[in-house]
């Protein structure tokens, strides 16, 4: 630990700490990070939100200029062979040569943009003496392209990345192609999936499988949910109201519930009014409350002050949702679909796993069965223990940082 404290770390994010909707789960990581590193440099790709979340005292936000277009000619001419080599390598490995050629100009511009960012980062590395820092991309995305270029130039010795869901599964992208995936995996030193399912998926791709690992995310101990077995049965969900979250299926499950139940949903999105209208047709035994968008701290405060019997997620695809980890940490039982990383947290110990193709009638019957047999303090103690063993942030992040510090020193 003492040796780690001498290290500095550069964290590359999509928007954190800007905004109160994106990457809220990084908050639970930077607290531990601040204890283990001398200084944190945070590089957000998007930094135009007026709201800035609190960051550790030893952290600094660095915003890189994204206006690459006016520099494109200079960058292209001075890096022509590097750009050509990367594009050729990606073309050779592309599943669809036609798709690649149809989009080659866009891909070329992506490389020019990342080279412009790389120039700025190289200057910062020299100014702040960050040659021995840990370079950590929170997503396997464009940041890893930029870091790969700097590694190729010898500016960065090593870097690591997490990978979650959208940045992992190729079937979520046009033509099943994630741009520059070959280059990312070739240059990165280690990729840590947030789920075992993601780990196995990348391993089976057989692109540098020796670099693939997994490391669970985690949340702090916020205490127990104040369970009252005599209170009305309460179901909570928390997600954006967007198609892949399939919140409308929760409505259909509740339509088949014949016991008094209240449903509280946290989150908004483009389907907010549609889902709200659908929920207005539920029978009188089901009460509904849409909280809309609230801060993560308000959600956690609610979990700590209201008796909740079950947390539901009905997503079509996921990584390993932080919403499930947070609910689990309070000892709240879970219901979730059998997709991606969800079965790694939703199981017989923690609640109810339902098929991806949700049958609302069968799901409602499982909730009734849960209410009769598992709606107990003893079962909830098992839920809480499962969180502590698998998703406690201090344990997970300390082990993760010690590993990536070793990687930065050339230890494998």
C-alpha cells in the first residue's frame, strides 16, 4: 500500500465528473483510488455539463481541446504512415471489408482526432512528469485508441482498460463491427471485464486472449434496508426509460399481480410518458410512483429509509448493472433477466432470475411465490452477504489497483 501511494494515476472517462446522469458509479471507485494513489488526473471526453460532482481532494480534472478539425491537415501529414498502418491493419481484420471501405473516411478522421488528443496528453505527461503513472481507461473506447498511439510512440509504457457492455459486445454496433477493436486489444496491456460473461466473450474472440481478465465493480457499505415484513409489498426499479431497459415489461408483470403492491421507479428518458401512460392502466391493487431523474445519493437515501421487498430489472442486454449491486448491498432481494452479466448477481441466493423472453404471467407467479417463501430477514441476510463477498468496493478496488500498479511496473 505504501508503495502504491507514491504512484499517480490518469483516469479516462466519458463524462465523469461532469453531469449527474453519466458514470455515477465511478464515485464509488474514486474514493478508494484517492487513498491508494498520490494524485488522480481525470480526463473526461465530454465536459460541457454545468454540473460537476465532488471529486477527491487529491484529484484534478484536465480537459483536452476536442476541436481537432482545424489541425487535421498538419496531423495527417505528420502522421501519415502511422494512420495508414493502423487503417490497413483494421481493414485486414475487419469482418466486413465493404463496411470498412464505406466508412474509411470516418475512421481516418477518428485517428486524426485521437492523435490531436495524444499530442496534448504527451505535453501534459512531460509537464507533470507522469512517465511512471498508471494510465487507466474506464471504457474500451476511443481513449484506448489514443493511449495505443502514445504507447506505439514510446510516450506511454503501458495502459489498461475496463470493458462493460456497449464497448464489449459487437452485435450492439452497426454491422457487428467495433471500430479499431484489433488495434485497441493489440496495444492495451490488460482488459478487465466487469463480468465473467464479458471475460468469456472476449476470450472466445481469440484476439490477444492472454490480455483478458475480469474485476467486479463494487459499492460502499451504506447500511441495511429497513425491512418491515408487515409493510405493504414494495417493488423498486431504477433505470433510464429507454427501449433496451424494457421497463414496460415490469408494468405487464404487475398487471398479473393479484396482491396489493406498490411500485416505485427511479429514472427518466424518452419513453417516460409512454411507460407512465401504460402504468396508468394497472389494476387498483397496484400503486405506482415515478420519481423521474434523481441523484444517485437520493436513490441510496431512499433505499436506506424505506422498506423494499424486491428490486426488478427487465433489461434486454446489460453489462453487470450497478443498480443491482447497489440494491444488493442493502440486502434487498433482486429479480432480473438472464442476460449478459445479470446471472452473476441474480441467483437463488439473492432472488429470482427470469428468462430473457419474459413471460409476465409466470414472472408474476414467481413474485407471489417469493412473497410467501423468501420475503424474510434471513433471506435478506444472505443477499447482503453475497454483496459483501463479491461486490464490496473496498475489497474489489484495492485488489484491482494493486494489480494495475504491478502491470504498470512491467509485472504480469
